[in-house]
C-alpha cells in the first residue's frame, strides 16, 4: 500500500475516532453528575475531541478544494449516498425515533436514553461525513493510489 493511501486512511480513522470519543462522553454524563472534576474532564474531552475531529476534517476539505474546482452537495443534506452512509443514516433515523418514543415509554427511560443519545450523536456526525464530498474524495484518492 502506498504511503499516500495510508495517510488518507489514517486521516479518516483519526476523524472517526475523535468523533466517537466525543460522542461517547455522553455515556459518562450520569456518572459525572454533581461531580465537578469529572464533569469538567468529560466536558473537556467532549469539546476537545469534537474540535480535533472537525479540525482534521477541515484540513481534508482544504486540500480537496485545492485539488478540485467542483463543489458537490454537503453531507448534512444528502442521504444514502454509499453503503456506510446508508447504515449510519438508518441508525440515526432509528435513534431519533427511539429518542422521541423514550420520552413517553417508561421502559426506554434512564441510562438507555444516554445510549440512544450517543448513537444519535455519533451516527449524525458519520451521516454528515460519509455523505459528503470529502469522504468521496478520500475514497477516490485511496482507490487511485492502490491501483
């Protein structure tokens, strides 16, 4: 595998891991409740990893715009563009529906709501990334390098 393709894959993995860790901080909220130090750590991790993930995403976008003059649709308004995007879109939609239902359904309340919130948050980030032009650009760059 060429170095350039490894670099693109690493960039994508870093973005996904940062957004996963940021989203996973939602799972710690019940434990951190009324504990100032833990709340501050959890909040710092949430915002820090969110910032790092989207900073890396912005850098990919910056390089893509330098190489390509065309502009496509942004990921937030595009649905079901590829197989990974279809999976995340379905998880996001199902999670939103479950979260709405959990307001009234007692068996879905409690810590399960935090798990659903985590799934909705992470799958929404992935929906935006996987349906966007930057993901298509990275996939095409990886394919081109491996040929």
